[in-house]
C-alpha cells in the first residue's frame, strides 16, 4: 500500500458479521475501491486500523488468508467504545480501514520445519491466519502443534475449528482452561503444563507465541528448557497503538515502536524487556 493509503482510511463495507461469542465477533470486510482492493496485500501477523466514523480507530489483527483478494477478516473482542460500536455494524454498513501495518510471522523461515503455535485468550486471533496459511500449503511445513489456553472453558471460541484441525494428519491440538466448566474434556490448568506433550522437533521447529506477556515469557522459557533455540521463538506483542506508523509514541517498547517494528518480535530481541514495569 502507498504511504497515503496508510495515513488515510480506505472505505470498506461489511459483508458478513459472525458472532463468535457474546463478546467476540468477526467482521468480514470488502474494500470498495477496485484499485485499492487489487493492490491490498498483507502477511499473516499484520494488523489493520479500523476506523468507525465519528467514534475512533483501533488496531485489529487480520485473520483471513493472504490469497483471498476479496475479503479481509478481523476477529474483535468488545473492550471499549470503538469495539462496542464496531459490534453494532451490519452487512452493508461502511467503515474506514488503514493498513496493513507491522511485521508478519516468519513463515518463510518456517518452511520445511515443524510449527509450534502457543496462544492464550484471544491471542489466537493474531496466529489463526498463520495456522490456516500453513494448513492450506501443507506440503511446505512439517508437524503443526497448536496449544490454546483460556481463563475459563466458556471463553474458548472457534471450537469447531479446533475440532477440525485435530482430525488432520500431522496436526496436534492441545487445549487448556484455568477454570473448567462442566463437561470440559481437555486439560484444566496452565497451558505451559502441556508443553512437555509437544510432538514437534523443537531444536529445528519455529514457535509463534501470542497472549499475555507473562504467559509468553513462561512459554518461551519452557520451550528453551526443552531444547528450542531462542532465536526460533517469535512473540506477538500488544500496546496502545494509535497512529500505526511510529509517530505518536503510544506504543513505545524500549527502543522499539510495536506498530512499526512489531508486533512480531524475535524472542532474544525483547526478552530483557518482557514483564518489566514501565517498558
């Protein structure tokens, strides 16, 4: 995209709204300008700024496949004024879209390797595009391990999708909930308690980790203890991103701006700053 298209929102139309849970929904969007739609390209792990006219703008991960040239999907949790407004949109409504921004997951580096994908909470949204990308290009990747954790079992979204993944060859899906409701058939406890079950070749695998910083730090340290090189672990960080081009400073993380230098970082590059107050 051009610099102007990153600074000023393009018009997008809601094609479909999918209600994933009472507080989480997916917007399927189509850019209205034919030239912009043809030019728009993203990498799994990047995000867009979605602008609700007269209300505000928020950064949202892209969850669709990069080769879908028509629709751009975003999964959103209702956490504030803008996301609550986005939740009221219906098919045919319009909003603004800037992007894509940020770095993507290292999928080229991961080719012909096992993938370990660890997520917590709605942390699955930034990596679901990478998972689907690998599954649609199965011959390019080795064994795929997906570990998803939620605070309460009722918080799990995309249950049907996880069930489909579990049935695929060379795909391992491990699910955990800190608090398990009645009938929860999976692990109760922290997702780090599941990492010793990984079927991946960790010394050669690439890990993609998303979620609260404490969880990511704990998961990365355990992967390293189990033999994974730190340089093959990548984390997706979150901060208050407002401009998305590294100008406003709201998402500064030490010497980096999450919107510009991230949100995907190699673990060794940021390990000393994780979970440090004020950074």
